[in-house]
C-alpha cells in the first residue's frame, strides 16, 4: 500500500455505527492506492509494478502490505498521481454517479449541493464544470470563509453561499443568470436540507448521501404536493455491490474519471499527507469541525 485517506465512513466503522462492518479483528480504511509486488499464477489482469485501487469494501487499507483477490482490485494508469489515486474510489465515484444517475442534466443546467467543501463536493464542482453544468455550493459560515470561497471558485464553482443565505431574498439574484436546479445533493440534513429543497425546480430530485448534522431530512408538504419533488438516497458501497458483475459500468466510470484527471479537470481534494507513525494526529485532525483538508496516511 502506498497511501490511504481517512474518510468519515472509516471513523463510523471504528465506532461501530456504519451499516456494514467487517468481522473482527479488522484493518481500518476502505480506500487507497497500492502497488502490486507479486501475483498468483492464475492472475491474468495484473502484474508486478501495476498501481491498483480497491473496489471492495472492508478489506482494510490502513496497512503497509496486503494480499487481495484479483477481482477486488482495479488497475490505475501510472500517470495518475498517487494522492489522486488514493482518493479516487469513494468521493469522485460518488459525485460521478449522483450527477449521472438521477437526472438527465445538459450543459447550462444547474445543481445545488451542501457540504460543498467536502471531498464529494469538490469532485461535484469539477465534474459538473467539465460537463458545462453550473453549481450552487452551500457551505457553513466560518472564520476563513473568503479563502474557502476563493478555493471553490478556483475549482470551477459558479456560486458559493452560506447556509444562512439560503433563507434570504438575495437568492433570487442567483437565479437571474442561473436556472433553478433540477438536482440537489444533500450531505447534511436538518434545516440546510429543508431550505435547499425550496430552490429545486418542480419535479426536481434531491439525493441524500450523508447526514453530517445528524438531523432528519424534513420536507415541507408544499414541496411534495405542488412541486412534486423526488427524494432519493445514494450509497456508493451499494452501487458497487449492485454492479459487482458489471465490469463494463465500472470500467466506463473509471475511464471517464481518468480522462478528467489527465485533462486537468479533476484534481486531488485538499489534503494533508501524514506519515503512518503519526496516525493518531491524523485521526484527531480528521474529526475536527470545519475540516476542509483530507488526512492521507503515507504507507
């Protein structure tokens, strides 16, 4: 193993609150990039020296070496940077699928999302930008808000607003040059989600893939009756299970992401590389509020 990030889901697994848990004893981590050192005599798709990422959950990536079945690994081109490959199989894949699978979006359409500074949020901004789709990005107010806005705009964000602004009349100014979104991506829950929902187009879709606020998604009756909005959920782990035998769908998605990386349209999320021996500090930093930099263990 070369590098592996610390994701919120990894913490939830350790806490025992994640929907799927490995048998104990277990190695932490669900994402990362490795280099093949040896292969069994029946292995045909991989060879020593290949870079690989894990395509199966609960195999454990916070380790220096591992033995994995061939079908659990996906090859990564050598021109994909290590840190980019290490953070590729969860957040960018989640962003790609949510943009592709719930609404037929065309250039000029818009998407609204909260937790826009998260790993998924950063990937949504870049993938949408490459497709000509505008993004309205909601973040929590903070001391360094101007720096965060500047960073997200540099990634391709069209609008960056705070959760408080969702409730203000000034939102109308955004929709003078940006159409109301057909798709909303929710990773927070609570008031943020309810207010974001109000700005959806009629018959639009909200996809929930996280619940950082630990509060339920509350939907006004008006949104259901008069706007006919659709509420859906998405979990990348379930998508992988459902498509375990559909290698073409997986390969097509990964090839599209590799092309975006090569064209400079998808970059590594803001991250902090940490030597493995400093894992305690990395774990603590990953759980701090307002964290925009992903901790990546260098193995």
